[in-house]
């Protein structure tokens, strides 16, 4: 069986269903909430050593990082998701994605495991999902003990909070 695409919502990128009918995500935690990014959209996971601040940048844009000679925009997902500052990306773990040919580092609190989930656990965004997250999410997976909110990197990079 070959991978098949499932449509995104409102022009969002499609996800790929793996052979055997599973979706695969890298999990991450921000402010004790579990999120996932489709593994096919993740280029790498890395620790950020130094961030060069960009004057007058929107709150979520933490600055620029050098990743093997490439200048990469660092975006704090905690700020994009409008979560309390807490330890705002203090550990500086990042997930590298590429949107429109441009590299981005999505800063997170913690990076978890890669998980394979069956389509049966996949649901559209619940109506009670935080309004700030509705346009950034592709849907959710209901797990035994938590809800995995699937983030859309294209929508994060294109979100209005980055332009503010």
C-alpha cells in the first residue's frame, strides 16, 4: 500500500497516511499541552545555541539562528499559541521546517517521541478548542490520557501573530 494524502482544511497542507493506514507525528510539549507535527513536514530536530534578536520583531519571532551556515528564523510556538510566558522556550529545543523554500526553527518546551496513530483516533478540531489554536491546527487525535493537537507549520508561519 502506498502513502495517501488526506486533505487539509481551508487550504492547509495535506497530511500523508502511511502504508497500513497510520498517521505519523513528532510530539512536542508546550506549557504542558501535547502537540504534534506531521513527521513528513519536519526536516530536523536540534538544540539552539544562540539566537540573534531582531529589533522590533513581533513577539513570536525570537530572532535568527545559524543552522549549518543557513540563517533560520526562530519562532516561539508558546508565543504563537498565546500561552503564558512561563519558561518561554528556555531550553531552546527546535523543530526545523521549511515553508515556501524558507527554513524556520519552531522553538518548543520539550520534544517527545515519534508516534504512529490510527485514523480512528483522528477527529476534526473540537468546538471547545482554544480559538487562537483553531486556525493553526489540522485536527486532533484522542489518546488514552490526553488530546494530541496537530499543528500545521504553514499556518503557524503564515499566522497573523507573526505579522503583528
